[in-house]
C-alpha cells in the first residue's frame, strides 16, 4: 500500500499470489522509471496508481529507477531539498536506483543523504575514485519469485559535462557498457538474471 498518499493511489487491488507457470517458470515484471525530477503535483497519484496497478497484475514485479529522481525539480519538491519525491518513491517501495547526473547536483556528499533517505544505495558501476576502485555500489541483488535478480546501475558516461567540476572532483566516469558487462560477469554465479 502507498502509505502517506491519498486513498485514490492506495485503491489498487492487492497483489495476487505468485504464479508459477506449468513449465515451472515465473514471469518477473520490471517496472522501470527514470527522470522523475521531483515531479510532485497533480500527476503524482495517477502515476503511482499506474505503478501499483502494474504490480497488482503481476505480484512478481520490481520497481527500478535509472536515476534523476531529484534535481531540476518542480518547486514543491525542490523547496524541500527533494525530500517529497524521495518520500513518494519510498512509499512506492522503490527496489533499486541507479545514480543519474542530477544526483550529483549538490556534490558527492549529497549522495549519502539521498541514499540514506531512500534506504537504497545509489548504484554506479562506472564511477571510480582516484585509485580506480568503485566509488559507489555497483549492483544490488533483489529476490523475487524465488529468483535472485542482479540490478546493475551506471551513471551517464558524459557525467563530467553535465554537472559542476567540483561535483565529480577526484572521480573518473567510465564506459557504461564496459562497466555493466564487467559487473554482470562478476556476479553471474550469484544471480539468476541481470538487469
């Protein structure tokens, strides 16, 4: 249920029990979002309701963001340091999120605040520190329908041109595909599928 949202958003039917097909497989639905940019307003409840409806149609669903959940936000979220949109995503049980360029708008230290508020790591497999080590968590493993799903996140490879120089000071942004393939190979024995 969407705690804290109006009743209209909470009215979606409860998820049905997980369905195992005759051949023993399950269908996992990935509900992917990106570039939310703190869009709090008239469309919040209908949008959240659409996500909840998709989950009701398939209880084996994951909600994953590709980043830019905040930053360049509408006034209602921006005035409160984008806490409102993070609260909405938390109420919607966001399962994983990659880091977008706007997560760097207020610098590297703000990534900690964002991750703590969401209760999720900001994933960025192609973001490296001065030693070449990963600066952010590279992936999360989610369990659903008896499967382990590895979710790999990356930042835009042109991140340095999209944010202030101080926001990425000391960081190197690598190729998204190379980082995704590297991490996918690294976790292949740990997961059943990779997103």
